[in-house]
C-alpha cells in the first residue's frame, strides 16, 4: 500500500497531563502494581492514537507508534535483542539501576535535550524479541487504528552504543532486524518506520564510512523477502554521504529533514534530495519544524513542497523531527498573551500545520500569514535600547584585560590558601525550602515571610560552610527553582509556560522557557542574596550566575534572529549583574556553563562558528570585570575533552569541571593552552555515597600529576541541590580533610 500523504515522525509520550510520568513514578514507589501501570500506559497510547486521528492523521499508517516506557533507544535495543529484560522490573533496572546493578549510561540524543540510554555491545548474542512491538501493533488494531511501528535503525543503534567496536556487529544486527520485520509482516503490518539520524551527524566513524556501512546494511535488510514497507527517517539535520547511500538502498519511503534551520545550514539540500531519491521511493518531506515552538510560515513551506512535487512523483508531508521535543499543545496555556499564543505551535498545532500544508488549506495559510506578520511587526519582540547596546559591541572576540597572569597577581589579594576548597553553588533543597517556594508562588505566605525563610536558610548554609572550614563560600541557591528558569523569569524577552512539559529522560520532564524577543534585565537578579550571605562572613562568598549559552540551551530559541544575537543580549544582561555584584562587594563570581557542550553542532564544519559566538557571549559577561574579581566557570553533564580548547578560551580565572566519575581522566586532555586554575570535581554528587578521605586524597594526588598545586582547587562535581544534608556534611568534611592532608604533604 502507498504511504500516507501526511504524517509526523513521532509524538510526545508522557501524555498531555504527564500521565506516563505519574504512572512510572507511582509504580517505582510501589504505589500501584504492574497491572495498574501497564493499563494506564495502554490507555494513554490508545487515547493518543485517537487524538492524532482527530487532528487529521486519518490515513492508515499515518500514526507512528514510537512508544516506550522510558526511552526509545532502550525499546529498540530490547526489541532487536541487543539487550534483554525478562520482566518489567528488569527493564527498569536497566534504566535506573538497583542496589547491586548500575543503570545504563545516559547521554544526549543528537542536538536535543532528550537523553537516551546507551546500550553496551560486547559479544552478547542478539536475540530479537518481536513480541514487544507486535503487542503495540495489535492493541492499536484492536482500537481500530493501523499504526506504523517504530524502531531506531541498526546503524544509529550501533553508532550510539558503547563497546569495543559495536559497528563491527552491524551485519549480525541486520539479521536481528530482519527477524523483527518478518514478524511484523507475518502479522499483516504494511509499514514500519526506522530512524537513522546517525547519518546526519559527524560521529565516529566519519560520515563517508558510516554512509558506506549504512548502504551495505540497508541494501541487505531491504532485500529480505518477508518484510513490511520501510520508511527510513533522517531527523535532526541534512544527510551528506548518507543521502546517496540510503536513497540507493531504495526503501519504499525516505524521510528527510527540511526545517528552515536545516536548509539555512545546507541551502542545496532540496536539490540534492531531488537528485538522489529514486522515483519509486516516496519522498517524505520533513517540512514542519518539530524542534522549535514557532508557528510555521506555511506559504514559504508550500513553495518548497511545490518544488519537491515538481521534481518527484510521490511526496508526503511530515515533521522534520519527532514532536517529542515540544510540549503537547498551546491550548493548555492560559497565561501566554493572546498575540504571542498565535505565534506558537506545539505538537498538536504542528500536526494541524502538516495537515494544512498537505491539503493546501487556504484558510490555514491565511492564518499563518497573519501570525508571521503580527510577529514580525510586534513591539514585543523588539527593544530599541537593547538593539542599540548590542550594535555598539565590538565584532569578533572580546578579551578581558589584563590577561590571565596579570589577573592572577591582582587576585592574590583574596588571600586564598593553597588548594582552596569550595562548592559549586547549590546546597540541599530540603522539603521546607521547596514548600516555602511553593507557598510563596501560591500566595499563601507573604513576600516578607518568604524572604525571611530564605534568609534563614542562607544563614544556616553560611554557618555550616564556616564550621566545615571551606574557603570560598556560597549562599546555597535556596531561592532558585531551576538554574535557567530563575533567570529567565526575571528577564524581559522570555515567557514561561504552565504546562509546556517536555521529556528530558525517563519520567523526568522540564518546562523550558521561550525566548520571544530581545532580552534585557529590568533589575538586579541575584545581588540581594549574595550580599546578604557576604554580610554574614569574612570569607569570600561567590556570586552565582548561569551563563548565556546554558540559558539558551535550556530554552526554546527564537527563529527570527541568529542564536548568537540572543546570546549577546543575555550576556549584556549578565554583565550588568556582574557589575552590580562587584558594587555590592562580591569579589568572586561564578558563571555556570554546564551546557557548553550540548549546543555543539552535529556537523564538524559548523562547530567553529558556534564556539566563536558561544565563547564570545561568555566572555562578554566578564569582560569589564575588575582584575581583582575572580571569575569562575563550572561545567558538567558531558565530557569536555573534545572541546577543552574552547573551555580554555572561556578565559575564566578558575574552572570547576565534572571529573570524579571518570577518575580525573579529563586532566590528561589539559595542555599549555589551558591556563586557568582548575577544580576537577572529586566528589561524584550523583549518588548519596560519601567519598572517604582516602579516596579524595587519592584523586587530588592524581590531579597534582597534571596540575601544579598553585592552580588546583578542591570541589565536588556539581551543585548539591539533589543531595541530603547527612551526606553533604560528611562528604564536605572529608573533602576539607583530604585537602589538608594533601597540602601537608606538599
Ligand atoms: C548543572 S550545574 C549546577 C550549577 C549550580 N550553580 C548548582 O550548584 O546547582
Ligand atoms: Zn554542574
């Protein structure tokens, strides 16, 4: 049967009211049993199919069944037999670990904030388990919907897996996929969707080699007798070598991502696609951008569709990527100004757009024209003062003066001891703190009561740090709900949503703010807290800021100006904050950039430009700081070895960086270019385990092999907000003691 003329790549799985999240957490907490859990998940799937049908995905196989309890990569790995889990609990042990088993590693999925579980490929046999996917197909059929089952493709699965050389087992894995496809065919399934985004990214191995592997694998897989029609999808960017490889394998349908941002990066993509895709293959055009929250310019999208249809006999309309990365629906929002709401499209609205585009619905086009026009004309998106300030900025890189050595001399007046100890900022967010914040939001306690509660907390945290003998103190960040939201809520140019939840991993959902216009800071955001903490102690208190790159990485970005423009604007707002902190007597300021690595483009040749603007925006925050002000930065959540030069180029005075889990491996990447002081995290704060003095001493001794004592700091891997006080007290006590021991031996 032919491919439906309109479809989507995927849909959010958590549910409009986070039903799946709640069911997962209730099950894990033992509040509901397995039957109740699976029944909730089942109802959610069926309700979702119905909803998608109501939204216009009415043709057979137009609805992708990209279902998973926790993660799509895990789901595929279990289906094709790269991993095995006999029971639901075994499956969740892979996700979350238990007392004796570590969970699978988790890492970011392409250039999104979704995290997948990383399968490990050693010499295990691949024993496919098609029942998993058949159950999904059958339950949908029982509800009278023909869904298109979903798998992550064999090349992508192995390219993302851990192990000696996972791709060496591609041929074997293809056999496992063939077995799954045969089972689907035997069940009467006519279309299956297989995602191969690995081919849009520069991974190891390089593009050409990966494309060659994909060509061989797919030619073999598509030549088996007994299988459904196959749609191969390539979300997140444009194919290069992989385009010809996949097109020549001749799947029945091939999806390409044609989002505006992809075509801006790769202007010849449409022509290359038209040239490469065989006429017998349905070209599934990912014209609706699934990666941002903006309403599409349907008329401009239709022009590309025209061109595709003129050049190819069979074109279907789809989204560029799964809608997993956007919230469910704008209609769930009641606090977004009406004019702004019209500019937005979340998952449901994007489906409506895809349907309208495919049907050339003139009414919808006219509405889209209006949204495009009002947004372009709106005063909300523009701030003349901000524009004027940004226009005055020098072009290219900026440099703080004096340079590092000069600043190091100036900062000697801080009088810090050898191997100074500090923390990364947050202290445990206790039940009481969360309650005070919630009560304040709900209006059940007054501003004054709230401030009082937070001040008490700050005072306790300061006292604790003094008692522990830490050298550089923090205020503990009790007032911050989230390190990005806290700032976005205080800056103009951002809006927040009430229900705009997006899955980050497993049951964890985040609600990213949306940058809608020029960004500015109406007033100081952090100064009062830092000032208060500093008033309580003679030790230096670090001011705490989230950097421009991280604020952007964890927000939905504008699509009407380059990201670098928003980055400069946020940087200027934060630079004002730095000046105000200095004014208030804060001599040490930390600018967190845990997401520096996350926004790194998938293609190597796009990386230098990204690193240029991201480093510039970080430097802009600190460029006018006094030489005596010590600027710290903090990085975590990724491995930074690959971009260590960029980390050095931030030109911070002190860099704290996650390192405990990898046993200080990062330090081997340091070179002469890395001049800043460095605090490799010695305490892995991701678990409640208390590191012993011996263990910490050993890590510090190891660090001293790579970093001279004059440059070494002693700190945990990250903030302590998810920790409890019991382990915090003990761990920090050990940390100070280990430092003393190491210093004594110098
Ligand atoms: C994810 S990085 C967190 C840094 C922040 N200052 C904290 O301590 O929580
Ligand atoms: Zn961190």
